[in-house]
C-alpha cells in the first residue's frame, strides 16, 4: 500500500515538474536570418543535450542538433544516448542539472552526478572520438530563487559538476561570464531565457569547437 501511495505522489510530482519546466520558456523574439545561417554551419556537427533551457536553440539550429526535453534530468537523458550516437557528432554539449536540483531525493546533487557520470560514459562508449562538453547550470533571478529556494544550490552543484568533468576528462564550460556581461536575458519566470540568450551562448562556446575538432578530422565510425 505504501509503495502505491509513493508511486502516485511521485507521478504527481513529475507531472507538475514537467509542466513547470515547460512554461514561460522563451519570448518570441527572433535571431537575424544571416546569424542563424552562420550558427547552423558552425554547429552542424554538434549535438546539444539538455532540458527546457535549451529549447530556444531549436529556433537557431537544425532540429537534429538539439535534443531538449522539459523536465529532463541526467537520469532521463540516458534514454537519448542512442539518438545522439545516430547523429555521429564531433561535439556534444550537455546542459542538465537545473531540474535535478528539484528532484525529490535526499541528496539531489549526489544523485544527479551519479547519473550524469553514467551519461558521459555511455556517450564516450558509443562515440569514443567525440568531444563531450559539460555546461554549467545557468543562474536564476533572485525572484525565482524566492519562489524555489532549492535553486540556491546551483553554485554548489556547479562546483561538483566541474570536479566530475575533470574526473571524466571532459570539458567544463562555465556560462556565468555571459550573465556578468549581459542583462535582461530572462523570461518572466526568471529561469528560462528570451531568444537573446542563445546567440550569446553559441558565441561563448564556439572556441571549444575550434580547439577540439582537430581541424575537422574527428570521425565517429560506428
């Protein structure tokens, strides 16, 4: 009986969780067409994996380059490894963790990093020559933190995430400089972003492509 009650509560949490993550994602602003063309070319051999914070990238890059799901956690992202492998990317950029911090477990950070590590290892196992890049969890506004105090753990999560990246020998990319240089990037909920954020994101991480693709010689033969 207790198991049934727990399962019902968990399902309810998941439904509310996904709904909250899917709301207020991106204001309908547009990126100039010429910029879209450039970004599509630069990131044509990359795959972005993440939660609803990356959904706005679908308006800038090709659909095949973005795998984003509202409410996604490192655990759920394990289901996307085969899809990533089918694209044979040279680079995989991962932005996960914001939803992991809200997961109803005793230690969300520890639980998340166990699954995050497994995710990276599975990607590397299927795509040994692909460069994996872990993006830091983006900050939220003070107002959003008042609504959801668990976001106060973002800084601690990012420290743990960087240590994990070192252990797994993958790149850790700190996104905080974007927010130090630019303001008014947030949607009304103070968590998700307007369209203005995504070109800044792509510009910020582009150097990692230049330094890690061996002049286009990376190949993934499956």
